[in-house]
C-alpha cells in the first residue's frame, strides 16, 4: 500500500493524476495483490516492486483515456 501510495502521490504532484483518484489507484493495487507471505526481506522488496509497477500501470491507463 505504501509503495502504491508513493507512486500515486508522485503522479499527482506531476499533474498526471487528480487528488481524488489516488484512493481508486490504491484500491485497485490492493485488489491485484495476491497476499503472499512476507517471510523474508526479499518477499517484502518484491511486493514493493510489484505494487509500484501496478500503480504506474493503472495511472498510465487512466491518463491514456
């Protein structure tokens, strides 16, 4: 959630996303999350990376409409 929020806020600050759209991006990223175990540092880093990619993809989809 934090990783997706960082991407969404950065997009907002860059003018690529409206403030009111941030929660929608976060919700969609959480919906895509498979909920795997956070049993290692690598798992946490991987979850962070996947959340950032998912958020960026969703924002790109929104701005290409």
